[in-house]
């Protein structure tokens, strides 16, 4: 039986970024966009250009470099937002505008304060405005999951006539259950007279833990695009997870009449990259990308797998990118090999200076760590991707003292705006002492919201990757740092977060 294509629309950079504290810089978004392209995502929703100049610039930068995926910008249903989105996606090889307006009684009455007829009129106008910039226009009736079916049918018929090519049906508040969600798709496709003129898409939130199940129910009822995010990142409980959708469709070929063009071996690298950049750690028992997703603990299971793998495994770890931890480079690798490897990983360091600095760090790391993997390199270059203009605080050197019965002590030399300053503090532990020492110089007045440490690879010589989330005056930033010494990694992460606060906001408000 020949299969229809299921389009994967990744919204990690837009809906995913709406997770508290997950705001990303333009460089970080570019790295993720490149990885999504490598993974062969069909459409990348790169952001919401009207939200702020920073968002606009990010979408535009992604539109300039991504060639193999469609680049999409989100906009509310007004002319100004749509013009911004149109401008941002202009350089794209293939650009899409995704416009939306709410259609549920509660949203129309309480949020929009519009009559249903006005909403239809605005939706139609929005699609026509968007068509002035691109033929590829997607429309979403926000909160479709709580909208009246008759009204939805009228809105959707009207926007198809106005030129929408994709109809995305969002369960904005994650209220639906699979059976009802599947039936809604069936009903809409039967009752909207011009239904066959558009691709039907599903966009599910995970408030009841049903985002993936609902999305798959929609696919079984005619949806041919799924909107999803890496690791299920997203507003509140998140969105449907890309990796689960892709692997469900692939593993249960017998049930789904569709296939995706995703390169599944890029799933784990994408998951790690998003986790590293946003500071959202993946739970160990998360399907597909959790550390335990392919681990067998019980003796009976281990015995079964050894005798015949399929006794307890429905997928192969290597097919989703586990164990592809490639030994990348060694101590003797030269600058050219290093540069080529970075290019392969989709990392584009802006200047020769940044490349030299990253290469020097690589040599330092190679002295401390026998084997250097792709993940080590990803972590290592993170610092160089922060533009020097915002590197106001820099770690020059550090000394830590920790002894039973003594208060841990951190002594640091920092470069602050290019001027060296010494900082010293004790604390309840070495990390606490380090942060207090930094604050004694920076005096940022920020609150620490999150501190997390992860080993990047296996082995006791692995680099520790630290995320620090700081909040100040309503802004939340994530800082990252990696080092074989986790106290040094912690200091780097804290300084990275301070640099982001110091650089000022890239965006006003990621929320819609
Ligand atoms: O959840 C939602 O309704 C959205 C829309 C903008 C599609 O993210
Ligand atoms: Zn959403």
C-alpha cells in the first residue's frame, strides 16, 4: 500500500519558546533551526516576528539560511502582524505565514470582545493579506478544541475560499481526548464543502497528557500535518513531542497510512541540543529521548534482549540516534579537522577569532578528556556563539577550597567590561560560594530560579553541563556552561546568564 506523506511542522522555536524561561537568542535559534533542517523537518515555525525586533531578526536570519525546510512566521489576524511576518520570511527559499484568530465562545467574548461574524470577516481578511506575501498560508482557529463545530465549519470554509492552503486545528488548552479529537477531524473534513482544497493539520497541547495521542487520532482521521516540538517543549504542559509522533507512525506502520521524511537518527542530537539551550532537562523515562528509554533493568528483560532483541524492544536505539556518540576528534586533530567537524554539526562560528578561541578550548579539553564526542563540541562552542559585545563578564581564573568541617571557599578573577576584578566568598557549598563571589562583584540583584547539572557524555571524565536560570525585573534568562570541572561549569553558566541580562531584552514578551 503506498503511503501518503505526513508533514512535520516543528514549532519548538515558537510555541516551545513560550515555555517559561526558554527564551532563546538568535544564535541559539539558528543552531536549532539547522538541526531541524538536518532532521528533515518539513516546516520550521521560526517565531512570531511582530512580538519584538529580536523575534523578527531571528525569523529573518533563519529564513536566510534554511534551504531544505519551509520557514514559517506566526502572526495574529491583523495587517501589521502579517506585514512583519511577510517581511521576515521574505528571504526564505520557501516561506509560510501562519495566521490565527480565536473561535471559541469564551475567547471571542472574553478575550477578543468580537461577535462571531466579525471573527469570520477578520479571518478572511487575514488570509488575503497574508496571500500578498506568499502562496503558502496557514490558518488556525485558536481554541478550536472548545469551539462550536458549526461555527468552525463556517470559518474554515471561508478561509479556504480566501486562499488558506493549510488548516491547522489547535487544541489550545489541551482539553480534548483522542476519540473526540479524531471525530472532530472526521466531521470537519466531511462537512466543510471545500475540505479537499487544503491540508488538515493538528496542533495539540499536553495539559491532560494526551497531546501525542490526540495528534495520532487526528492523523487516523485525515490530518496530514502534525504540529509538534522537540522533547514536547511548550507552553504549560507542552506540545505534542516530535520524536513520539515520528516513531509511533514508523513503528506502527501497520496502523498508519502515512510516512514522514524525518531522518530519525537526528532525533537524539536534536533533543540534546534543545535541552542544552533551553535548560529543560529531559526526564530519564521520557519516551524515545529519555536516558532510560532503551535501558533494560530487570534480569528477565536483559536475558530476553540478549537472546532475541525484539522480545522487549519495539524500536532500535541506534535508529533514533542513540549510541551514535561518535568519537569525533582527538588530541592530535588540527584546526581544519575541527572546522570541518563544526560545519558538519551545523555550527557556523561568525569570525576567525571565534574559531580560534573555540579551537584553543578544544585543545584544552582534549588534554583533560581522552575522547571528545559531538556533544562535547556542541557544548564547547556555546560560549563562542555569544557575541563578544555582550560578553561583559568573563571568568579569567578560579580557585576553590572544600574540606570537611570548613566552609567552602571560592576565589575568582573576573573580567568585567575588560577590567580584571577579584572576587572571594564562602558559601554553604562550593557552587553557592562561587555564585556569591560572582554576585559580590556583579551585584545583579537577580533571583536564581534554576540550577541544574548534567553529564554531557558517559564516564567520570565527562564534561558537566550546567544551566542557570536567573530572573530580574520580569525577565528570565538561561545561562549555560560546560567544563570537566562542574564548579567551573557553574561559574561559566552563571556568567553567561548575567551576560544575557546585561545585553538587554531581545524580545518584549514571548507570549501571545
Ligand atoms: O495553541 C495554539 O492555539 C497556538 C496557535 C497560535 C496555533 O499555538
Ligand atoms: Zn500552541
